[in-house]
């Protein structure tokens, strides 16, 4: 990715997080990224193109920061390698979406804005659905490693519930309705419930 393209996408995530999708104006984005509006149209053609590429950029950035291990409620340090324990890997994948780091808050806010905008913008739905499906598949893979005897359908359903809960808790956290540690505690509890449910289903089968 070129430096200017990177700057535009970084700026798009920042403007969307700050002003919402409806507040995203190409002139504001150009000022944020330090480029001309012509260059933005050259790279992304139109506003829907900006939104689609911003969504992909946000997803890629989340993949990067979920490779971090939280050292406290207010920061994180890069992990030399992912946890070897499957449950720790699952928890890291989900819980690192809750960090008091500017990039994480910005990413989560922008993702929520794009998800909400898809209600009104059918053009964005396919890209959002693909990103969501990839997220569910990643979580389902971790659950399957933990509960190999569980039926694939049950594993996918558990992953869907956990990712949906995460998104809902993220909105509450970002809105200031619940503190960070409470959101993390609720999600940890839900992870335990889903693992226990998959284990009991495996025993029955």
C-alpha cells in the first residue's frame, strides 16, 4: 500500500470515528489525510468506494492489534507469539477488542458506524457480511480446537453469539454506559458459557 493511500484510509477511519459515516465529506477527508480531493477520487473513485476500502482497512488493523497482549486496562505490549493454549488464544482474539488505546477505540467506533450505516446503504452490506463471516469463522476455529467433538453447526452458532455480544458490549463501552473491565468480564463469562454448552452437547452426542 502506498504512503498516500495509507494516509487516506487512516484518515477515513479517523473521520468516520469522529463524525460518523454521514459526516464523512471528501473535503474533510482530504484535509485529514493531507492530500487533494482529486487523489482520493483517483484511488477510490467515489464515496461508496471510500467506505468499502475503509471497512477493509479497519478489519486489517484489528487483525494487527489483536496480536497484542494486554498488560493493563490502559495499554498493551506486543506479544512475541500467540498463546499456545486454545482457550487463551480464543480469549485474546475477543478480549483485545476492548483496550483503552486510541487506535482500538477509533477502530471500534468506525466499525460500529459502518455497520449501522449498512442499514441504510445496501451497497455496503456485502462487504460487511463478508467481514463478519470471516470474524465468525476465526472465532469458530478457536472454539472447534477447544471442543473438537462439537458439531460444526453448534460451533458456528456459538461463534455468532460471541461476536454479536462483543459488538453490543463494544457499543456500550464506547458510549460510556459500562466500564472497560465490566465489558471484559461479561465477555469472559459468555466465553465460559459457550465452551460449557459445546462440551455438554459433545457429551450428549
